[in-house]
C-alpha cells in the first residue's frame, strides 16, 4: 500500500489481503495486530480478521470479546482506523445459506439440530471455505461510491502447519462438490487468495523448530501456488556486547580476570567476592555469546527462503497496547508497509 507521507514504494504495494501465519508461540496474533496498525497509519481503513475463535485480538487490544460483526478497535498512528472481526463459522454458514439459497431461517433451524457442527466436522474443508470466504468478501467489498470499503485486510490465520490446507480451498472442497454454489464459492475465494492482491507472511523466532516450520511452510505454500510475502522475526533480543567479545566468548577464550580487575576498579566488589562475581558474569557472557551464534545460524537458514525479513524487538514489559504501537512503528520504519 502506498503511504501518503512518503514517496517510497513498499514491497507489497498491490497487496490487499495480508495473511499472517506462524508456529504456535511465535506471537502470530501480535504481529498480525501490529501489521494492521502499520497498514492503517496515515489515514487508511484496515480490517483485522480472526478465525480460530480464541479472541486473541480482543485480548491484545484490551477489549471485551468481539462479536460476529466488524467493529472499530483502534486508531492508527497519524490517523487511520483498525476494525476487527472474529469470524464465527456458524454465523458464516448462515450468511452462506442466505447468500446462495435464501435459507437463513432454515439455517438457524439446522444449527439448533447440530447439523452445521456435523457438516463442518465431517468436512473441515467446508469450514475453511466459510471463514476464508468471509475474509475474501471483505477484500472485494465496495461502497456505494465504487471505492473499496477497506484499504487492506489482515488475516490472523491458523498456524503454519496447516496454512496451505486452510488457504487451498478449491482443493479442499473438491471431494465435497464439483459443481454448484459451494464449488463456485470456493473458486471465487481461491481467485482472491492466489492473486497478486494476497501475500502470506510468516512469523518466527530465531529458534530451530520455528525456523524449520517456517521454511517448510514457505515451501508448501509455493508448491500450492500461494503468494508468499515476508518473514517477521519476532522477539529479537539486542546483543549487549560487541562482536569481538562475542567471538572470543564462543571460542572459550574469555578472560574472567579482566572482569575481576574491572569490578575492583569500579569499586563494585573486591577479593573473593570480585572473583566469584566475575566468574558468574563470564558464564553469562558465554551463554549470551552461544545464543547469539545460534541466532546467527538461524538467520542464515531463513535467508535461504529468499524472502525479505523484518525483525521485531522483544518487548521488555510484554505486549500491552503501547508495545503493540511500538511494534507497528518498527514495521513501518523497516519499510514493510
């Protein structure tokens, strides 16, 4: 999206649907929320969609549980509004029946009988069509003046392990319907999801398992013809020591004796106390250096995917509303939007 306050062209200038996925525990929902704020900055209108029923968006923005309706939840930096929607598969099913069959009342009767739950359990692909269909409708929706209602839609999607199946709706419903409204609807959704208007972003940590799952997810998405976006490396800890000190510590040649002299000179400790403290600090330095070295290796692995990476800081006070705006600003300053 083009920003009104800069001439720079962002990497996803034509993208209107930003799908955010990641391994559990990587902060996927937090990054999706921060991305929505960043996209809305400068006067845009963005919809943030949740599909897993966890009410994670409401928690992050310190709001009561979201109903099945689009509701304004935040004002972005420099103006702009973020709306949110927690998609309920049952309500989406009722909308679907009204849209294609004019049977909303009958749909409520089926809901009471438990048939809706039965259908989405036996055919989980149909459930995915319902929730992705609602999201793609928001992407396509236009106001009476012909303009798009939302400048962008951010989808807080399922974890990386099932993102390809979730988005590859045409394949998932192939066994349910080869013709008719369900097939037509899935084709329409697929047309949005696999178009240049969509980008699938991956959230990871600089740890072996999340990085490997990210690389696997990117490979699977590409094989399925899904458009990949960027990699958001979350909770990055700033190195506290210069690279030369880290290299020395990794090689096991860090001299605790220098720390003893430094502690004595600073008047922090003396004698045996200084020695004990210096040894403890030396262990901390070695551990920090080892972690930094491992993180460097994980960055190199992620680089093999040939996607642009954006690093978001570990927030010292945790993810509160102020921290969310901090992450949004970090996304903006790195040129992601």
